[in-house]
């Protein structure tokens, strides 16, 4: 028996797995929570890195939501 292992970069998610994702509301909550919190020096680099990742996810989710809305609108127009 053998199997092929794909390359997965450290810290990245394997999209082939059925992992939970965060909604835009959850991402917004986390970003707001982090923004309103106070962190000490030793945690700052990790918080900045995490915040950057969350912000990227948030921005991507906005684009996905906009594309979905456009797709839905086109389908509504076609049905008329």
C-alpha cells in the first residue's frame, strides 16, 4: 500500500480537509476584540501576525460574499 503526500507549507491549512471556517461576523468580532485589547511586548509580534492573517481572511470573505451576491442576482434575473 502506498500514498502520495502533497506539499503543505507550515502554518497553512490543508483545504482538502473539512475544517471549520470563520464567518465574516466572527472575523470582524475577532479583529475588533484584538483592536480593543492591550498586549505586552512579548506577545506583540504574534498578535500582529495573527491579526494580519485574520484581516486577509476577512478581506477574502468580503470578496467571496460580493461574488456570491452577484451570482445570486444574475440567477434571479435569468429566472424572470
